[in-house]
């Protein structure tokens, strides 16, 4: 009987240990949806409305995405690369707006956006799940 109780307590302890590691998962999901995916919603609307996404829209979205997501990074190298990438994509947008053709594939913009999304999502996992940083502070949601 005592061994059974100890086994149950050990399983409960293991379960609680696993749950405690997931404390920041809600913060991560909120940051992923609101911070990383919401800015890409206009591209989804364009694809839905027209059946595709234009090179012009992708270049503008890539520039804005790099600037907006990158400046919230706490890793200086990512921050600096996002500023550089944002300017590069902004130049591409300017060239396309002038009516000239770029010598790059539309996939460059797609790869840029996806790489920033994946890289920033990894940083957000570390910040919210591993380090326990809050994404949005709601009333009554203050850790002491």
C-alpha cells in the first residue's frame, strides 16, 4: 500500500513538473498569433480575393515585416539584420513601384518572410516558454 502511494506521488510530481514547463505556452501562442502572423493577414486577404499575391505586395510586406518584427527582437544581431533586410526589401519595392523589373524571383520575398517568421518564433519560444516573459499584461495577471 505504501509503495502504491509513493508511485502515485511520483507520477503526480512528474506530471506537475511537465505542466510547469508549459506555463508560458499561452504567452507564446498569443505572441505568435498577434505579433508574427497578424501582420501577414493582408497577404492572405489578397490571395483569397485575387487568387494570388503580387510581387509588389510581397516586397512591401517583406520590408514592413522585417522592420516591425525585427525591432522587437532582443538579439542585437537579429535586430541589425532585420533593419538591413527591411531596407533591402524597401528598395525592391521602390524599384517595382517605378515600373522596372527586378532581377530576383518572387521566392526571395517569400523566403525572407518565412525565415523571419521562423527565426522570430524560435526567439519567442525562448522568451515566453523558457524564460517566462509575459507577452501581454492583463489586469490581475501580474506575477509576483
